[in-house]
C-alpha cells in the first residue's frame, strides 16, 4: 500500500496526477507549445519514493531528468469543485520530483504513444513529507528549489504557474474526480537536467520542508 507522511502520520495515496507544461520557461526550454487546458498524465503508486529512500534509475534510459515540483495532497475529495472552493481541498503541501526518462519520452512523443514508460517507472514519483495545509495559507505563492551535489539546478515560484493551483484542482475534479489521498504534481520550472548514479539530491519547499535522495550507484 502506497503511503506518504502528513505531519508524521501515514496517509494512503490514491491517484497520482501530474501537470505538464505549466511554467512558460520550461515549456520553452523543451521547445513545446503552451497548452489551452491543463496537460495531465498519471503515475502509478508503485513509482512513489519517499525522502531518504534511494532513487534507482531505469536501465532502459540514458537520460533521466529531475523535474522539481510543488506537490499537493488532497484531503476532502469531490467532483466539479468550483475554483473558489478549490484550495480548501488541499490537506498537505510537499515537494517532489517528477522523474522523466527524457529519451524515452521523446520517442513516445514522436510516435504519438503514451508517456507511461517515461514517467511511471519505479522511483519516478519522489516526494517529501507533507506539511498540513491549515498551518499555511495555501493560496500564497510558494517558492522552491532543487540542489544536486550542492549546486542549485532549479528554482520555482508558483506565482508563475500557467494554470494556478485552484484551476488545476477544479479541472481535475471535473474530468477525473478527486479523492482523499490523491497527489497532484503541479509542474516544473526551467532547469531540468539529467541525474547520474551517485548524485545527492535535495529538494526544498522554502520555509516548509526539505527532502533528500541519493541516486543509487
Ligand atoms: Mg513534470
């Protein structure tokens, strides 16, 4: 059973939703076009990797990128949640890595195939512990960063999201329905790059939580 920790208490994880192409500078760095509605893909719960666990890169890829992202933990579920109520459905805030086998994804995009092998492998959904949302104003902009071997690789600021948090939650609830325990990866800023065996990775949601992983050699 897949679990995360919310203020130290284990919480079962339901669906893992991810939003792609949600920061303009990242859309540009990969040569993609901005989307007219949120671009959604899913990861299996078997991809979850909590802070402190080792990341094992898939043998079939030579180019696994880190994508550091704010991650939401949904509390009360719902369908057709209006944007004005959406932030009240967040129970936890965390920081995570949407690990992406970029070479596999590029081939899938060319062939019009799903991204699952590029985005859903074991260890592809790294996530920190979660901080209770009631202790934070969930509507505020959040800043976050990713360091690899002590050097900053990515900085994020959720005020730059193309589809803001309330829009994402409302949209997912309309199309898929949201349930307690669902996770939402909200998209990555620019600076994505490859991880190598032995890398030491630290993600930080400023003022709230940090997470650490080592890439297995
Ligand atoms: Mg991503």
